[in-house]
C-alpha cells in the first residue's frame, strides 16, 4: 500500500512540474504577444493545434522531465536541505531554457525571443520553487505531527552512530523516529546513556528486534572489517522481511569517490564513481554539446571560411593543424585547430625544450618563434580553437572539460592522481581557462581540472561557458 501511495505521489509530482512548465510557457507567450507586433497570441494558439508543433511540444515535455530527473528531483528528498533543492531547481530550469533556445534556433521558432526565454525561466523557476517548497513544508509539518513516519533501528553505538542519531533527532521534519540501538557491550557503549533511546538487543539477538518492533529502515554503523559476519546476517534478515538497510561506514576511506549498487548481467556489484560526472545528466550534457556545436558551426561558417583563407594566404602550409590528443580514459583522437605555426613546427619542438616556461610535462613559451603573425592574432582571441567544434560534434570532446593534451605531454606525467583528469571527456574550455589560463602553474592547472570533475553539474558547465567569453576578450594567459 505504501509503495502504491509513493507511486501515485511521484506521478502527481511529475504532473505538477509539467503543469508549472506549461503555465510558464503560456505566460511567456502572452507577454511576447502583447509586446511584439510580429507575433500574436491568437497565432500562437492556432500554431499549437498543428500536429508537427504538438509533437515538438510533447518532445519538449519529455526533455524537461529528463533534465529534472538528471538533477534527482524525483528521488526522495526528505533529507535534503531546502537550499539544495532550490539550487537544483534553478539549475534544471536554466538548462531547460537553454535547450529551448537551441531548439528554437535550429527550427526557426520566432516566438522564442530573448524576452520570452527570460520570462519563461523566471516564471518556471519561481513557480517550481514555490510549489515544491510549499509541498515540502506541508510534508514536514505532517511528519512533525506524527504522519508519514519511518521507524529506524541503528546497529552500533560508536561515535558515528551517536552523531547520526543526534542529527536525526534535531530534524524532526525528516520524518524518522529512532526505535533504539542494537550492539554488543563494549567499553565505549556507556555514551549511549546520553540518549533516551534503549539498547534493544545485542547483535546475536537482532532477529528479535525485527520480530517485535515496527521497523522501516536499519542503519548499520559497525566496523565492517571486524564484524562482517554479523552484518551479513543483518542484511539477510532485512532482505527476507523487505526492510531498507543503510550502511554508514568509512571502510574504504574514499576522498571523492561515491559507492552505489548496480546490476551487471546476473551479478550485483558495489560500484565506485570518482567525481560527479555520471548518470542521466551526462546524456543531457552530450545533447547540449551536440546541439550547441552544430548551431555554432552553422552560424560561424562565414568566420571559419574567412580564417581559413587568411591562414592559407599568410604562410605556406595546410589550413588546419591536426594532432593526436589524449581523450576520455586515455583514448586517442585527432584534434583539429587552425594552423598558427609555420609548417613542420612539430619537428622543431626539440630545439626549444630549454625555453619551456611551464613546470611539468606541458610545453608553453610566450614568444614561440614558430608562431606566425596571423597565428598570434588567432591565439590571442582563441579563434584557432574554433574547428574543435567538429570534435565536439563527433563526440571526441565536449564544450566544457579538461583541455585535451598531446601524447607527448601525457607521457610526461609522473603522478597517478593527475591522470584522473582523463576520466572525463576533454573540452574546449574549463576552470583553468577562466582562472588565468597559461599563467597558472601546472600543478594548479591539474587541481582545477579535478575540482571541475568533483563539482561537475550542468549549471557549472553553463557558468564556465559564460565566463569564458570575458576571459577570451581579456586575452590573459593566451599563448
């Protein structure tokens, strides 16, 4: 029955989000119709009844749902803070609005003006946050009054177990009630007396606790290494009786990795993900990368042609410089740039090794004699990087990610922690390019790449793309 109620509540939540999105869409359309002589609301209404446009709108509803799902907005969020949920909603609606902008450009939808996009995002964000927080407040109040509660048993009486119990106690809106503790007697167990919760049983008698009490969840705070057999039996008992088990343990002492349980064929595995870049959000990221790179290539085609002609007539040699780079999980790919150096510049690299201004395996010098006059101009404005939009379109790169390094630079890495930057798809721009670019030491460059991986979100990608524009105009650190 509870599972059915949860399914119904989840469907209602999803329908509520879609309804809010439709209302924001209509509000944006009404405002545009009143302030634009080229577009009328009556025309908008008549346009909606066309089958093609109706299918586009249905597709957009699906994309909106995928974006919200990628931010975990349909998971149980009773233990999330209001600030965290608000931040996720604002990021999700911003990415959704960006998708509208991209689709509108591709399909030439006149209604999606800048005014419409701003109104839509503000309205969708405000309404979604308001109704979500109102629902959250209502649920919190119901839980505080004793409704929709989940009863919990904590296995273990160590410091981490007691700290966890204190956190649950201080936040009644979570809707958890601690029945008591289960543990064997040990020297540190007397600290349990600070709480009003009883010691229900020792580890051997744990089955009696499940038989004699209402238990929704069991939280295990035992040291796994020394008490593995007890934990295995607890898992088996809870599995038999359909009781949720949570494990609070630092057995692996992971610094940034996260553990999850996944099915692989007929086997179940505990999986570690290092960093934040996984899940359905990556599908949205790839969709945005493909769409934006396609739109940019189409709109920048005249600029690309002009640069190609300029490179060709300014110095002998090919228009493009194609070099093997190291991509995701160290896959090799051929990266495309406009040529900014003299022909056969790679062969002259060994002669300039002593002039390298970077500490570490990367080679950079400010006044590289191999750079042509046109090449210096292209580099100062990062115009030489534009052909990499083709790599983004192909999937070798993303718009945002650690910069792809030449094979020579990768072979110079002497610390394994630096290689984690290759666990994600490389990109056109990243944190280090908006934080000083080549003026940063190599170690700091690597640290920023790892920080990007650990902090990653679609919203972070959007912020980096926006902040790259002034960084390029400043030209700081470009070589």
